[in-house]
C-alpha cells in the first residue's frame, strides 16, 4: 500500500483540479483507511476461485455510492482504495518489487520514511487533518474499527524530518511518477461517479495471491 504521505499528496493535488464540497473531510477519508483494525478496512476479497485477491470496489460502490456523491469523506476513502490498487500494480508489476525476500518489507517502509520529507516539501503538505465530529457514528465504522487517536500520532511522526539515508527501492522519482498516475486515475473515477458509471474494474486489477 502507498504511504499516508503519498495519499495526502495525491489528495492535495486533486483539490487543485476539482471542486470538492469539504476538503477537510476528503483529506481525512483519504488517509484514515490505514487506521482500520478488527475488520476489513480495504475490502480485500478472494476472487477467481481463491487464486487471486482484489479490492471489492463493487461492494463499496453499492454500500456507499450515494454517500460518495454527497459526502467527500466517503469519496476520499474510496479514492484511497483506488490509489492502493494502482500502487500495487505500480510496485509489483512495473518495478518488480519482491516482498518475499526477508527484510524487503521493512526496507520499503524505511524508504517511505526517507522520501516523506521530499514529498512534504515538494507538494507543500501540512498536517491539518481533522477528525470529523462524531466520527464513531459514521457508517464507515460498519466495515471495521478505526483507531483515530493512534493514527493522529502516526501522522504527526511522518512530518518529523529524519536523517538522510540511501534509498533501497522507492525513490523520489518513483513517488512523483506514481502520484501523477494516481491523480489521473482518481479524476477518471470521479467522472465515472458523476455519470453514474461503474468505474474501476476490480477483476482487472486482481493480483495473484502470495501463499
């Protein structure tokens, strides 16, 4: 999955290109997905007789389609999932990252920490996320539980600069490339929602399970 800082950068760029109703709810929805626990915040399901996995975009659109059209929190949440499934294709298929090699997951997360500072500066990010009032009553909580307070602390930590280190895999150039691709795909999804079209095909983006 893409880092929270990458998701925030994409969302900030989308705000420059599209007129949203409530940018604060949009931003929060676009990152809180990663704070889910005791449930299925990313709506991952098995398909093709269990041989592949994907994000269940069809179910999300069925459950929250009307909400996405009137509430930018749910639109942001949906676009986070769109970005994540694109990111998976980006790092696995385009750049051939291998998570099976011991230590690779940890090295990738370290890259995120290193590149965060570059992304924050380039895309003029600020930590202005606001937990929505009465967040515990949002129907998104039917998917899973969310630890909003812990996530707030994690977001704070992402904005703390770290010492410069060598990059293992996920470079600054790759972050820019992915952010650009994600912006285009998200704008396409927004247009599909406006036209009441189905949008992204979850089967097209399915990936082989790593047993």
